[in-house]
């Protein structure tokens, strides 16, 4: 292997206070209108969009690496606080295209849950996310972040470069459980 065959090492800055990656190569912004079909109360989502000018639900900051085995993809996910009706804001959620790949989420600030499910919906688990808490998402589990706090839920995520994202199955199947604010408290139903 020659020197020309090696990927150049690099570094970047992460603003932990703001929950952003400085100078990301990719900056994905998901607004409320991008979440149509995901929430239980579509009328509440329409009201939120109309009354609040299509607010940002979450952002993802990435500096992609080659999508090859052996590489590690990483990102910062910033999920804003809020509710659609009585359901807390969440990310779309996904499986990995290479189903047998895992992911790690390290919560940098905020609080909420990592909601995870198996493809046949036989298992659905909610792991607490809070500053300094790491959640391990095993292979074959769909996962989505849910923000139950008053501040952004910010996570640092790492997964295999070849993993890819499959959002389509979640868009059509959803999750068997949801997180609501009811009777003055968080409820996973």
C-alpha cells in the first residue's frame, strides 16, 4: 500500500454549548412539515406548522467519511424541545441499510429517550438519554430519539461507515410505542 492509498487524518471542532459541529460537510435540517405521516395527531402537526411557521424539529451535522467497511461515520444530532399535540418531538428514526450494524449515541445535553424496536415489533425498548449517558443500539434495531426536556437533546453518534440509513420502513410501519405528556407526566404508550 502506498502513501497515496491512505485517507488523510483530520480533526474538527464541536461546539458543546451550542450542540453543533463547526464547518460540517453535511447539515441536515428537518422541519415540522418534513414529519408529516410520523405523528399520531396529524391535525396537531398541521396546527403547529400554521401557528409557528414550520419550526425546526431537529438538525444533523456530519463530516462524512468513505462509506466503506472499517470506516466510522459520526455526527451530532440536535433535537429541539416541543410537542405535537401531547406527543414529544422525535426524529424520524431508521434502521440501517446494513441491518447487522450497530450505533452508539452519547447524550451531550438535554434529556429524553432512545426508542428502539425490532423489525417484527415484538420488542420495543425506551432507554433514557441524559447528559453523559451512552445508549448502545444493537444490530437489527430501528431507533429514534425523543426529546422530553425543555432544552435541545444533543447527541454524538458513531456507526460503521457502510451502515447507511433506511427511513422508509419506519415511515410506513412506525413504532409500536410513543412518548406523550399526559396527566402532568411523561408516558410511554
